[in-house]
C-alpha cells in the first residue's frame, strides 16, 4: 500500500513538494483511507477541480475555519480547507495556520501541497518556495520519472533556468537519471527547506527502463547522504497511484 511505502506510521503534517504527481499522491492517500482523520490543504494554490470531491471549508478566518474543520471531522473522515477561491484555483491557508491546526488536532493527518509546478514533470524551487509548515513531520519530494530522455524544455520543466543551473545542462539536451538524482539531492533542489524525514517519490514509472533508472537514482541518493530515507517508485495517477518499488536508504 502507498501509505506503507512512504512510511506514514503516525498522524501529523505531511508536506508534498516537487512536480509531476503531488496532487495524485494526496488524492491516492485520501482514497486509500488513512488510519486517521485527514485534513487536505495547500500553502500555495490548487485547481478547484482537483478538490471538489472532498467536503470543503472555505474561509480566511482561522478561528472560523478551525471550528468548521473540527465539526466536519466529527461527521466524516476527511475535509479540505482553503482560504478562498480565485478563478479556477483555490488559495491555501498560511503555513502557521497549519501548525496551529496540527496542535489542535494531534490525531489527524494534515496533507499539504507546499508548492506548484504548472503541470511540469520536474522542477527546481524559487527562493520563496516551498512553503513548509514548521510542524511538518515528513516531506515527500516528487519527480516524474517519465521525463527521462525528453529534451529539457519549459514544457516539461518548471523554472527551467534554475534547473539548468543545478544540472549544468542547456535546454534541448535529454533529461537523464543523473539529472533527476541531482534535483533530489542538491541544496536548491526539490527538498529545499524540507522538514522532518524525507522521502523521494518517483512518479510515472512505466517499464523496465524506468525501474533500472530508479535503482540508479536510489544508489546516487544513498551515496549523497542528504537525509532522504527512502525512494518510492509509483505507477498511476489520480486516485490510482500505487507503489511498484521501494528502496530503503
């Protein structure tokens, strides 16, 4: 099960960062039915269409929002809280509100999408992201392994100029497993500002070539020794994301 693959053994704040599968990860965890009440939110933005299946609390007042979340969890296992809707997106809540809510709900799992990627497969964060709550117990960094061998471009890479600096490549060059590994271990890579334990999740796997690349990435990450405790390879998107390989580092 996905929950076991990522090592989620207790309630608390889980921050999801990176590109190419964060929302699928959150949706699949909710669909699988965690052992604890679930609060879904973001510290940035999400598309409204991605959260319509959840009971919603929409308010930019902490006291009102926290009370509505608690009322909702008294009736059902899950709820999503956002401060407001703006066009096609919902705006998240301040990261310190997540910390306050975690203190008020110690037996709940709070799933936080902590940065955006504009539908790209890989990314590097700007200096202002990700926005990770202080109380985060686990940061899951997502990179989509289907980017392998694609030419590096703004179509598949969010913040292309930052990624090219980290991996020392030019646009148009093919993305390799070494590039994905560097984005995972670099100080300004996807785990920038990470808190708690760290899991690298390689989404979008499909076939033997991906499995071999994932094994090589896991070996690179282990040697780098940057505090990532496991690499999880997954298949599927939406609520159908499932683990195919787990490498304990």
